[in-house]
């Protein structure tokens, strides 16, 4: 008996990926090989299920296929090592191992174990992102490669090296202790956030065909929240993603040009995402410990709840940035803080706050500092200086839509 | 982030380098090795070598949109000989790869120290400012 393949099937398959990997990794005690075997099982399912239907026990099917791959791999490894002797006995052992009941070694924490493993501190962000998408997200290497616009072979290498790093660090396949979890959760959340911003940033124009990484990040964060229901920062991150993603349809115009927040058509914002985000945030804030993601979500919520840009509650946003500055200080926070301060106390105040950043090497040459300065100078009425800084910012950004936007701002003022 | 590493070493009128075979082999092996290394590190997006400037044409549209080609270049003009596109975690890493390519062995096995132009590749917009 099989079920037909439909639009929800792909989702089901991806949800199963970390569970299958967890079961196989635990059974064979080899995360790296189990990860490859699971990927092969996923690809087999993607190839066969649409035609042949979904098996009755899809998880069992995947575990079985992955386990076979493992034993095949081990068999050829054994065969390579000792061509003649003792092989028969060993392979028999392996076969029976693969056939044992499949559900016994399921563990609901597997996805969580994998998340902590893939967001290992020894990995660079790009490796952690790639590995998380494959091992936890159940994406194929081809899909991940496509999302980051690199060749599939390059992405495969990146993933294989990431696994090598984990192997070298000899991280055991188990849930980190409560203490370790607290220590390493920020790294996990950061990786999820990076996946979201990569997707959100590239979700326009010629990149529209790319795999929807923003939605994938939301799905993974939603799963993480289900596994850590009492963690306010996980909820905060999910809220931040939803409250940001809600504006997706409004942030670009017909010609794919960027539309700043204050000029977006707010009727295009996704009300459902906004109300879910706000509900999550309200519950998270009630827990007491306010972190970086909850504060950013709170700022996003203030914007999302405002009907018209000119009604924005800037004093509240300013207060939130002041808090954020204390919880997680950094030049980008200062930059946004300056914008909020300018909205409340006037552009001179904002420009004064920006001056502190001129000597900060982390942001001194960054286009965003010039872009914000240009914006505030324009508000001061100093159009010549504003044009100059819009143009500097345009020359410094590496984003094409941003460069077009900034160049147009300069041209608009120059034409006055 | 992606970077393009451009090797601007070719000059018009100069053909293949006239080095001893041993040195030429070492140079080619080095370049192949570099590409292999970048592929294996999961950083190589693409790498291409370009044909010699003899085959280069400068094209402009004429009055009716028809191509007008121009192929005679001054000897001093530098041409792109080849490029790598890499996807790396930091600009420093892109510079390190460029430095490695720059030091490819030339005649007598001495490093050429060729200039490699490193430029960031434009991307989509960054996340919205809150």
C-alpha cells in the first residue's frame, strides 16, 4: 500500500531527514558516513516516490535504504582491506544488523543533536550553514548549491570538509549537556539567522528562482522552537523572521528596485505572519530574559503594527535600540540607534551619534554608515553633502539593488 | 562572499612564454594544483583561462547596430589572462588565494609575483535595516 505523492510530500520527506540520519548515525556510530547514506536515501525517495507513491512507513523505508548504503559501504571497505578471508562472516553480520526493527532507535532529540552538531563552533559560518541545510533541513546538495550560486561539486566538498572538521573534533553523537546547550545555542541561532538573511536578501529579481532559504530558515527555527519550547530567544528569533518576512512582497517595486520601509505599501504586508510573530514575541517577552533576537523582533513588531509610516512610534523604537545597545552592542546597532534618535530628537542628534563610528574600524568604510549619514544630511537640508555621501555609499556597497537605490537618491537630490 | 581574482598579465603581441620546458611544466602543475586545492576546499566557483590577445576583438555597435570590430591593440595594453571566482568566508582569504596565485613559479622556478586584481562580486540586497 502506498499513498500518492502530492504537494505536502516534499515537506514530509524533509521533516524525516534528520530523524533518519539520527537513527542511522546512532546505529552505525559514524555521523559522517550516515549523513552521506541519508542523503542518498533522500535522493532515492525524491526519484522514486513521485512515480511509485509514498511507502506506508516512509521513515522505515528511508532508514532501510540508508542502512543498506552503510552496510554496502562497510562491505566494500572490508573487502578492500582483506580481499579474501573472513569477509563472508562479517557481511552476514552486517545484513542482519540492517534488517532489525527500524523504529526502536528513534529519538525525538535527534534533530536537536544534529543542530548542535552542524552548528559546531569549529566550523566557519558557510560550512555550518551548508551542513545544517543538508543534515537537518533534508535539502539535497544540488539545492543548497543552487541557493548559494556555487557549483554542486564545490558545495559537496564544503559539506564533506565540514564533516571532517566535526570528526577531528571528535564530538560524540549525543545531546550536549544543559550547560553546553546554553553556551552553544547562540551559535545555532546565528546559523539559522544567517540562513534566513541569505534567503531574504536574495529573494528578489533574478534570484527569484533560487530555493527559498528564508522559508527554509523559518521551518528549521519552528522545529527548533518545538524542541526547546521554553527558550525565549528561539521564540524571539522565529518572531523576528516572521515579522521581517511579512514585508517581503512590499520591499521591492516593479523594476525590482528596493522600497524603503517608510514608502512600502503596507497593505501588502502579510497579516498572518505578523500576528503569529507578535503572539510568539508576547509570550517570549513574558518569560523575563530579554535577548538580542527578542529585542530586534520587538522593533520589527512596532513597524509591523503601524498602519502609516508617519504614525511610527519612534520613541518606543529608540528605547528598544537603547536596550539592544546594552544587550548586544555593536556598530550596526549604533547605526540604527542613530536613525531612531534622529526621528525622535532631530537629524542633528543622529549625526552626532554617527560621529562616534568614524573611528570604529569595524564600520568606518562600510557603505551603510555613508548611506545613513546621507539620509540624515538630507533631512538637515544639506543637499550637497547628502549627495556626496549617497554617492560614496553607492560606490561602496556590493549589492546591486542597493547601489541602484543609492545612486537614484543622489540623482533625485541633484535634480532638485 | 564571492570574489573574482583577475590575472592581468598578457600583453598584446606576446605569445606563449618562452621558458625552458621544466619551468613551464612546473608553472602549469602549480596552476592545476591551485585549482584542485580550491575545488577541494569548497571555495571554487569557477576558473577560466582566456585565449591569447591575438584573438581579442574590441566590439562597438555601429550606426545601424551592426558590430564594428577592432583588433589592433597597443603593445602596452594589459589583457586578462584568466580568472578565478571563489566563494570565501572573508576578504582576507580571497587575498591569501590571490597571493598564492601571484607567486606561481616562472623561469628558473622563481615566483612570478604577478599582480592579481581582487574584486568583490555584487550580490543581492542585504537584509532590510530595522
